[in-house]
């Protein structure tokens, strides 16, 4: 009997992509699957997308230049301007965004504690 759901398959595919990056770990936070580097969250699965924390200028540019990038609003709650969500129908397609995940990881790792 196969107990995998589309959500668990999606998470497994995203885990495969993100957990191979140096220093990345995962855990649940507020019921969402989140990804951390240096104990700071840089990405989070929410709905049909993955939220990423990026510099404000990069996040703003992505929202205007890509139709699959929207403000990150987990559970309908607005987040900061540093967070955007990339929506992809198939989780395997996030491989195309690996450079953005890497940029997010580096941005969060370099950020001073606020």
C-alpha cells in the first residue's frame, strides 16, 4: 500500500534539491516545512509554492519579471518585502531555480541578526 500523497512527494523532491546544498537542514515551523542555514530560515514550502528570502531589490525585480513569482503569504498572512514565493506545478521544476535558492541561502547566511 502506497501512503505517499502529492504533498509528501512534492516535499521529497524539494528536499532532494535543497538538502544537497551545504549546511542546509529542514524542520517544521508553524506547520510549514522550512529550510534553514546557520539556524536561519531561507526557504519554506507553502501551498503550491516555495517561499524564498532574498534582498528586497531582487525580490521586487522577480515579482515584476516572472509570472510565477508572487509575494510570500503563508496562510494568507503577509510577510516582509524580502520574501517571495515561486509557484511551480511540478516540484521537479524547482531545479531551474537553483541559482535563486543558492542566492537566498547566501543572503540569509550573511545577514546580521536583526
